[in-house]
């Protein structure tokens, strides 16, 4: 039993040590490339050095480390397990009566620790850090500016529907604004305006050149027009700023609230929030799945040395990333719901992991 405990700590130490060292080195390399890419933007926008270091990069590090932690886990498992196999350490472990399944325990414990760390970062820590990071990027990085769409539809409470042809973030104004109220599948009223500008002080929309038609029975319609009209809606200016960038700064509770609101309104952009939510759960689990694949592939000593294991690992790793990107396309095109599409890579590679794990002891 003492020997087994020593074995557990030996593998856990190699796993966690290799993981954090590799992740730190990769983070440093990425930061160097990121600085070289964005230095012109920082200089042009006159970004303060303190803001670059504190507001951006200190908040960028946990975001990046969490995003690539599953792949780093995969590569480190392949490297140190292949080395153990080449040095005949795994053969010695199995020869001492330790089963392959028992040898997997410290691997799974280490992967679970990484997964729990990733889950905690993704649900609570990183969203708070992203508040500052995203604000910095919006201010000093022109490529990260919020882009607004056209032909936007929103469903509000009391059977009210809003249509906006376009929205300008420069003056917080919606153009060709339409508000329709429907009751029992009948159009009750229709309010149209040339523009609707958000007033941050009063929390109201200022409609300009507006026209409203209230439909009655028969020909008893009521029509009113005017130059300006202030109105209160459950639609606020923040609803136009929620996109794939800004949802990264929402914690678990805020993200759930946003999804509920967007679903109720029929907002097509809800897919971004839904993908972000499922990604925060699927990413930590992928570390465990990739760990099983890595051990199953590299636990046997091969004549070709570590090269074959590394090549197979890289091929599987990059195919996982590629498949993950394809799954996003399924959501964007409306082929699959966000929940199913986001989990497809994990489901597929869990099947691969189970197959390789079943064959590994043989």
C-alpha cells in the first residue's frame, strides 16, 4: 500500500509539474507574440503602460491559461507518459502487480483537479477579470470593437415586439424603429419612428418623427403622429452590446439571466450566450477525456521512440480543436442547438477514449 501511495504521488507530481511548467512557458510565448502584434495599436491609442500590464495582461493570463488548459494537459500527458514508457517505468509498475486501471487513478485525480480549477475559473474568476480586459480591448484595440447587426427583432413583455433596422453605438440610436403590440393573434397597435435614441439619464427612449396606429374594429382606427415621444421599454442600451465579446464578462448567474431574457424575446444572438455557457462546462471535462486518450496511446514502449506518440497526440489534439470549431458552425447555421453542438466533440472523443482505454491493457 505504501508503494502504491508513492506511485500516486510520483505520477501526480509529474502530471501537475509538467502541466504548470508547460502552461507557463506557453503563456509567456503567447504574450510575447501578442505584444508584438498589438504594440502599434497601444502606441497609436496612447495606452498607459500600467493599463497594458494590469488591466489587460494580468486579466488576459487566466483567460488564456483556462482556454488552452485541456490541450496543454493532453500534450504534457503524452510527453511524460511516453518518457516513462521508453524508460520502462510503466513496465516495472505493471510487473509489480499494479493493474493498468489502478495506474490510471493518479492520472484521473490530476485531470480532475485541473478540470475543477478550470471550472471555477470559467464560472466565476475569469468573467470578473474579463470585465476589465474587454473594456481595455474596446478602448485600445480597434479590432475588438463591438459590431452591431442589422434587422434586429426583440420580443418584450405583454406581447410587444420590437424591430430595428440598424443600431449605431456612436450615438446610441436605433434607426427605423417599430414597436408592435399583438393580442390574441391580432395586431393592436403599431408604433413607428424614424429613430429612437437612448437617454441614459431618464432610462427612456426618445422617438423622433413617430407615427402610431391603434387598430379598432372595422374602420375605427386611431392615428397619431408627432415630432418627439419619450417611452419606457424593457429593452435597454445594454441589450445591444451583448455579443461574443461582452458575454465573456458575465458570471454564471448573469449569463443565465441573459439567456432567459434573450430566449423570451426571440433574440437570434442568444446562441452566443448559450455556446458560452456550455463551453464553460464542456472545456473542463475535455481535460479528463484527453488525459485518458493520452495515457492509452503512450503507455506502451514502441520501437520508434516517443516520435510516434507525439505525432499521434498532435494529430488527435488538432483534430479535436478543428472539430470544436466545426461544431460552432452548426450553431451559427441553425443546424443544431447550442447545447448539442458544443458537447459533440466531447461525446465523440469520449467514445474514442473509452475504446483506446479498453484496448490499452491488452
